[in-house]
C-alpha cells in the first residue's frame, strides 16, 4: 500500500472483489448495504427507487472496483457512487435547481442563523420532506452527507455560491416550517 493510503478493515473483501470473487462481493454488499440504502433514500425519497438505485450503484462499484486506490475509505468511495447515481436519477426526473427566490419570497437579509432546535429528529425529518426538491437535495448533500459546497457544485453542475445560497434559503424555509409546526 502506498504512503498516505487509507487502510480498510475489510481490505481482504475488497481485494476479493477486485479479483471478481462473488463471495467477497456479497460480503461487501452485506457490510455496506444499509448505509448506502439510507443515503439513497434520503436523496430520492422513494423506497422502490432507492432500492433500484442502490443495486445499480453496487453493480457500478463492482465494475469499477479496479479504480479504487485506497485514497479514502472504501465506504466513502462507494457513497460517492451512490450519491452520483441518485443525482443522475433525480436529473432524469428533471430536478431543477432554479433561483428559488422566484419560487419563494426570500430576502437575503433574512436571518437563517436564528437558533432553533426541533423538538425531535422525527419533526426535523418531516419538515425536510416538505421542502421543495432542490432544497432537500442541498440539505441532504451538505448537512447530512457532509459534502462541501465545491463538491456539491461539481455534482449538480452549479456554482459554489449557488450551492451556498440554496443552503441558506433551504435552512430559512426549514426554520419556517419547524416554527410554524410548533405554533400549531
């Protein structure tokens, strides 16, 4: 292994996958299935589609496993494939990341840093589900999956500043949804 390479605890399974060993592929699938499915489901919000996308992602990963260079964890490499496959699906559904100030009356001076804590994780999930599609994608990629604005801009074909403004607006809308629910 080269200097600065990542050491995977399941490297023997990954090596088996590189050799085309079906048992190793099944073991890798079992190890990563749930986490990858959850990532997929957060992005596409449909259990059947998430299952199909996740399966397609594993096929892609096993097909391209020879390109994995241990520069990041195998899980991070696989997650990137899952996210990209999910985004491809959303693009096919005509996901539009338009300037949402047209869709919603937001002002740049709105305070999105207001401290607000939802009463429960479930309340937060329900509020995220009510967001427009573009906002959900940005929230999931940046706040939940942990991608940077530069990474998101590359994935979605937008500028990093668009990613930042979308996140700001998504957070503002999320706060509005959460505070509106609390008042009820």
